[in-house]
């Protein structure tokens, strides 16, 4: 079974950020345990942005959530419910191609 169809896949990466490593780890575990993402990677980053008219530069933690496109709206609602930010970043990036074995694993582990 190939998860790829017509040159595109049914998979995506969803990005969000948190203020602390503890928040990132807690959210990552919740996402995986809920079956909304097969894998969540956490990276320490520094973000530069405008918030309510002020320039900000803050350390954050970026979560890269590998999942099915069909899970996006449930995952978005889940992140909003469990996130500490007033307006969290929640962005979907489509996966246009990937190895069959890996995408089959994502499919099997993002079925929440």
C-alpha cells in the first residue's frame, strides 16, 4: 500500500511554538497520546515578532508534528485547548512526497 496519490500525499507537518521546554514536551506527549500526530519533534529557537505593537525577541520551542491532513482541524482544536498562548501559531505544511515506509508509519500512528 503506497500512501502517495497523484504526486501528493495525504500527510502534513503542523507547526506550533511554546514559551518553555516543559510546555513543549507536555503538548508533544498529549498530541502523540491522543493519536493526532505520529511524531512530534521539539527544537529550541528564538523568535522575532511584533505583538500588540511591540517588537519582541523571545526564546521559544518549535514543535513539528507529523500527521495526516485529515487530522488537521482536530489537531488545531486540540492545540488551542491545551496551549498557553492567546494566539498560538498553528500552521499546516503539506508533505508532497516521502518514503512509503515512513508515511505508512505516520498513517498508522495518527488515527486519533
